[in-house]
C-alpha cells in the first residue's frame, strides 16, 4: 500500500558526508531505527567548480569519493549503488 503524506518520515542526507558506499549501510540503518522511512540523497555526481553538491561537473557519472578508487567502471559503480540502496 502506498504511504499517505502524513506517514512519510523523510530525512535528507549529504551523500558526500556518508563517505564510501561500503560505509552507507551502518549510517542508513541508524536512520531507519530513528523512524525514517524515506531518505533523500543529495546528488552523487562529481561536483563542479563551486564544490556545491548541487553544482554538477557531469551528470552521467558518480563521484569517485564514493568508491575509494576501487571501482572505476561506470557499470560496476551503478551496480554497487543499486546494491547499497
């Protein structure tokens, strides 16, 4: 059943503050235990000149900070992202 707007408890997370995706599970479990049932992630693309998470350098890639340099193939990055969230 869909949630009503009154049942939605959402939190925004600054994706870059979560660090590499391998660390996300522990942080997101804390969010769930706190009662949140939806998470809004700020963009995960590489940032532009200003460094703002909403100023994107490219829309078709994922920032390397989320992979500790271990995963460089875009398809593998997307697979890891899908498994994480």
